[in-house]
C-alpha cells in the first residue's frame, strides 16, 4: 500500500512525458492520455485517504533512512488535499476540451506537470523537495498563464514570473538559514531539533522561519503580498484559472503544515510569532478581498478578489493550532477551492455569451439561457458570500464558532461578518448589471450560443459545494480527525523517523 503514495506524482509525470514523445502532434491523443491520467488520480487519492485513516505512512525513495533521503508522507491532511486536487483538476480539464486546449500545443503537457508539482508539494516530507515541487508547479503555471494570446497575458505573466522569482530566492535563503542552524530540512526531524536549539541559534531559526512565512504568504496572496493575483488570475485562460485556485491553497497548506509539524513545540518562539503575524494579515486580506469584490470592474476581477477574500477567511481560522479552528479551516478550504474554480469557469461562459463586452461590468447583449446561467451565478454568489444553505455558510459558521474563546474573537467576528456583507453588495451589483441591464443595441445583433458541456462542469462544481452541506456531518467528522492529527504531530514524526534515530544527537 505504501507504494501507492508515489503514484500521484509519477502518473502525471509519465503522462506528460508520453505526450511529449508520442502525441506531440495529435490533440486527440493528448486529450485521451490527459483525461485518463487525471481521472486515475481520483481513485488513487481516495485509496490514500482510506489508508491515512490508520495513521500517517512514509515512502522512502531509494530506501534511504530518514531524515537523509527523499521522503513522501501520506496522512489525512495530504490525502484530503490530493482528493480535492483530483476533483478540481479533472473538471477543469474536461472544461478545457471545449476548445481552450486547442489554442496551444503544450496545454496538456503543462497541465500534467502542474499536477506533479501540486501533488508533490502535498506529499513531500522535507523542505528542500517542497522547494523543488514549488518550482515544477510554478514553471508549468507560467506556461498555462500565457496559453493563448493577447498582450495583457504577457504583461500579467511577466509580473507573475517576477514575483515568483523573488519568492523562490527568498525560499532558498530560508532553506539555507534553517539547514545551517538545525542541520536538517526534514519536517519530522525539525520537530525534534527546534526544541534542542540554544538562544543564539533560535534567533537565526526565527529569521529563516519568517522568510519562509513570507514565501508561503506570497503564494497564499496574503496582504500586502497579494497584488500579483488579480492581474495574473484575470489574464489566465479559464481552465488554468480554475486550477490556479489550488495554487493559493498550496501556500496555505504549507503554512499549516510547517506550523503544525516543524514549529509546533514553540521552543524558539516561532509558533507564537507566526500566530501573531497570520491572524492580522489574514483579517486585512479578507477586508481587501471584500473591497476588491465591491470595486471590481469586471467579472474576472470579482472572481480573483473573491479568491483573496477566501484566503483571508481560511487563514483567520488556520492561525491557531486548536483542532476546532483547524477543522473549520479545512472545511473552508474544500468549499473555497470548489467555488473558486466554479466562478472562474462560469465567468468564462458569461464572457463568451456577452459578445464583445466580454466580462466587463457594463450593459451587454442578453445572455443565452439567462435563467439557467443566472441561477448558477446566484448559487455561486451565495456560496462565495457564505449564505445558507450552501457550504460557504457552514464553513463560516464553523470558523466563527471555533473562534468563540479566542482573544481576538470580537474583531475577527466583526471582520468576517462585515466582509461578507460587502461581498454580497459586490455580487448583487455584478449580477444586476450582467442579467438585468441588457444593451438594446447589442441584443439586436443576437448573442453567441453556449455549449452545454461547459455549463455542466460548472453545475457539477456548484453541486459539490451543495454536497458539502448535505453531507456536512460526515465531512466534518473526517476533518475533525485530521485536525486532531495536525494538532498532535507525534504520529507524523513517528511515521517518518525510525525509533532508533531519536537517540542520535
């Protein structure tokens, strides 16, 4: 069973290589290989989730003894993120078959390599290989961002590359500092070594940890490191933007993973420092995202700022290591990723149906199937805002409930509730322009037809958020067990390090 852990990385890598070697000139064959590869990830991820119920397990590449070799770790948290990745990537890939993938020869190759990076980041058990998988993920995302044409994509792509090059440089500096102080980059080993450091070394470790937090905060689009996201995500092709909704979650996952495993002991004061940084940064991020939704001049901007707002909400809960907060943060992660992907795909459909006006928030041609598309937009807006009965409401209630006894509860509640109200106004404004203010001049010329398959993909994503509500009790039970495992990382450490290694100084 432990060999299955490597499949979410190996399978898309093999698929990408196969497409480069055998199917470079055949779009039909690329589509077949890509869909089969991504579809296979879902049962594999579910198998890993089932196996994680028995506790964390480690896969040692080359059979090197930990912490010296490359190690992959499957626990509840990583398995849940793998399942989420498989679902979103499969639906985004199916959406791309409507024509987006035909706009460049290497779309499917880049898509598979991006999955290599995302899945590897969720499974790796050491800091250096997290850096490697980040780079694989980001290099693929550069190509996916520029897929298609248009000068706006080149400009957004340049900004995206520049900010990530800076983040990667900081990542390497942080890795060097942490390794120089502790002599290890293995998360489980860091859990032990941090508690053994003297005060002088602890100061250097705090510097490395804070640099690392800056890198993860950039990936998560936390204010003030968020400025790149609206431009990049607005310029990305719709299937790429949908899968990009996972990229910010990789940053949030990294914050939670390092906070809960490597620095959980707080021996060097790192855990306390991170909590002091994450909570206010997350609150400001939520506020900025909500204001951005209200002030958006296009539907793509609205979807992009809603991603920023969701990251703020998620990390308000994830700023602490209490199981109730962590389980609420995980539930909101599932919800916000699904609805974020749905929004980007729905905006692409609406933009295609509005003729030359595209996604700009000005009166345009009457949409085809306005009732059905309007219903999907209404449900997506309700889920994003956090209105009942969809999963956004359950997620926000869980977060608010988990913060009841926290010292920051009064103002955290206020920020979440006020931001939800501001976002509601922004979505209502956008919906009224798109669906209730048709342009008579453009309506007279008609509007393009919209295929049923892309709409079905969006409907499935929104349906999954509804399923999170219907099966909320069962989902929260799994997430509560995951949160407890995160709050007590002893089993993770035991799974990674051999029993005899604890005796080595």
